[in-house]
């Protein structure tokens, strides 16, 4: 039985604030069909793929904020994506803003991704854990990064799902910068980690790092792919979106840490690679053989304290 997953990463160019869900979904459908024609059985879309990156604005009216959230998935506009996936027999990863209610009627907001199988059914959900940015309006910034204001920390943990021919894990944007993300998933056997991101080219708190955005983006993912022996599929939002320059550089990274496909534009762009899941063994049965070489009893400080001692 083949262990090769032919996967596509669907980078998105800018999404205007005025662009409707239906217009965005049509862009997603175009890339899904292109991926299917190329023989792909999986396509990965970016974080918050259905709207512009709204945390760049301070909006004191919660009802205005909530317009960027999905109250059901699939919904009226996104249902076409699920139906087409089932017709084409292709799975997909999608990032979006999730608004849900608890049994007690409490309204909750999450930065969420889902994994949909090739029958159009949701098989996995992840809610972003490493929320970056700040919770209050900071007028000195050229644009805001209010994820800590608009979202709660994810409450589902880092999960894995056996689907689409392998063991799949999910993460979102800032999660990719934290080594624990990949290690927790790899310890559950994840062979392929999908993630979407929105990364500005300018980082207001430390602008002297602006020229390193692309380097840091790939550095954390390549190192983690290698150190955990897994495929990483990373889909970016790219280009000048509502006056804010977004990084792009969507990529597919092999378990050896090598980039095997990378976007070359700042627009809607599809990149494709044949991902042999058995290549995980090259790493996990050798230099990063967890059972032979890890010493978890010496790592307790990782979980026991969130600060530098």
C-alpha cells in the first residue's frame, strides 16, 4: 500500500475587507480543482482563510468583530467547499475564526482550523494555543495585532487524526515558532503537520528583525520538521493586504528539514509535492529515535514553569 500523499499548499494573496465569503470561497475552489487535476488528495489553506486578517484593527464594537467569525462549519458560503471536496475526493485543511456557544449559552471565540477528509466530512478540529500580539489598543503601532483580544486560547490541545493515508496533526501560525508544538504532535505519531499563517513583514516591537522575517519563518519549521521527523505543510496569506505587507513563502518541508516546494509569488499560488510518509522513519529510527535517546525525566522544567528560572 502506497504511503505517498500528493499534497498541495494553497497560498492566498491579499483579501480585501470588502471581499465577501462567497468571493473568497470561489478562489479556494479554483485552487482545489487545480490541485485535484494535478493528482493531489490533500490541500492546505492558510490561517483565517475566509476573511482579511482582521486583528490588525481595533474594533471596540464586538458586533463588528463578530462579522468576521463563522457560527457554523460548513455554513451557507463554505458548504460549496465541502461538496466539491467530496466530489473530487480531496481532503483539506482550513483556518477560520470560530464563534460558538457553550451549553450554558456562553459565547466563545477561537482561531480555529479543521481537517476535512475526502468525503467532505470534518474529521479533526484544532484551536490555536500560542496566541501572539496584545489585548488592548496600542495607538503607537502602525497596525494592531489583537489576537489576544479577539480570541481565547485554544482548549482542544494538540490532536492527531488517522486519515487521508497517514497520521495528521494541525497547528496555526505562531504555534510554528514554538518547538513544543511539533514535539507534542510527534510524540502522538504525527507524520504530517499542517498549518496556516498570516505574518506581517514589519514587527513593530522589534523592527530591527524585519529583514529576518523570511529566515525565521523557515528556520523554525525546517528545524522542527527535522528534529521530529515529520512533513510540514505551511500555507501563508501573502502580499499587501489592506496596507499591510504579508510574508508569503508558503512551503512544504520534508522530514529531513529540506524545503521541497516553495511559493515564488505573493499571490494565490499552488505548490505541490509527493510526500512519502515512510520517510519519517529515516529520522525517527535513527538520530531522533525518541525511545532510544530522549530523557524526558530531565525535561520537567518545560511543564513546571512558564518563565525563565
